[in-house]
C-alpha cells in the first residue's frame, strides 16, 4: 500500500510517498481502507517534532480518517468488515490503510460522504469539547472566535450558533469573514495579519471594542501570538478565554492582572489528551455531533481535496493559513 512518510523531521516538502506493508490489527484494533483523511494543523507540527505527541521515525502524519473496515482484530464486536467508519488515529492516516483502536471508531451515516466524515472528528470534536465542556457556553452569550475561517474556527462558529450564542468571527481577510457569516456568524471583523506591531495590536483592540462594547463572554483562540492579549482585554466580566492553539507562531505571555481585573478564566483545551482520559464522554460528544450534522446544524466545509502524492501541498496551505474550513487527502 502507499503511504506518506515522514522519515526525517522537517517542513512538508521533506515528506515522501512510498510503498509499505499493509498493517495487521492487534487485539481490540481494526484496519481501515482509507478513502479520505482530514488535514489538520497538528499534522504540520508533528512532522517538525513540534507537537505534544512524538511518534518514532518513520511515520505517516494524519490523525483522522474515513473509509471502510477491511479487517478486525481479536475481541472486536462493534465493527465488521465492510462497515463505513471514521476513526481517530493520532498519526498514520495519510496512507491507503491504517490500523486504529476499534473503541474509537464511529459509524458514518449513509447520507455522509467520506470527505465530509474525515473533516469532522478533530476540528468539530475539539470545538465541541471546548465550548461545551470547558467554557460551558450558554444560550444568549457572546462568543468571539479568532482564526474563524480555519478548521477548528469554523467548527466553533457553527457549534456556537447551534448552542444559541451570538457569534462574532475574526479572520485575516474579508473573504474569510464572509465564509463565517455564511456558516452562522452574526458579525465579523478583519484583523491585521502577519507579525503584529504594537500599533497593529492597538488597532485590533479598537476593532474589538467597537464590535464588542460589552465584551465577549467566551473567546475561542486557536491563533495565539500577539493576537491573544488584545483579545483577552476584550473579554466580559466572568468570561472564559479558551486556549486552543498557536497557529500564528509564538506562544503568548499574558499579563495575569487581566484575568484578575475581568474576574475571568483562562482555560486550556487539549482535546486529544482529554479523549484518552474520558473515552465514554467523548463518545457521547461525537454522537451529539452526528445528531447536529443529521439535523443540519453543522456542515463541515471541505474547500479542497488532494491525492496522497500532493500531501506536502495540502500541508503547506495549512501552514501558511490559506485554508478555509478543511482540506482532505483522498486515496
């Protein structure tokens, strides 16, 4: 079978596509014939040895896949050969076949295609957990989403809307803001892009004050860097600031007096580690996401698909923050 391999740490262009042996399932595992694999920002990090999980070389990136069950291992009772499923793998998904934990497999509804399924688990799982379990977002509250047109950002926009919040989308271009408005945001703003100067940060703060005169009850931040402090300054009393990631590059240093002055919470969101500790809760969350999809409240945006041979191109688009919604690899 073919697989995208990281044989040495580096940028996406160092990846290669090679033939490797097909995997065999162990106890409690299954092999999935991959039809589509979602591309996510952690895939950019993991091939550069910058992510929390560090698989041994060589390995394939790719943490979420959709396809057909090819083989099941000992003790697997929830799956059978031929089932349409989506699976979380951590890594290994950029391949024609991958072995995965059967306990984390989710059956795909007949009305859901493989590309959509592969765009669901990581981004919508992260955002659902963040807004529901970590922020306790309530109906009628105001939610500010940074990086709102990206994978987790657009998922947060849709889920926030479905939870009854007033959603404000912040993104780097008007085109991206327009995408968010079509997916449920009530309003949006275009913030400065690139490396922010002090003047840029001040301008961003003024934009936030204008659109959020009473502050945001919940702020969803997968961007970090110099965007974080102006955003935190716009939080409402008793607000919750969700630390989701640092797509802009630098990990920000936050003046903690801001948390004191706003009586707010700064809340970490590490969905992958949480899933490992709370598998049953995660299964309930994923079932709720499937219900939201079936009832039309969420619909993952797949803006582009690439074959395995163009995995580096897809990852470069992700690294350069050119992606709207999700991009997917197909086999």
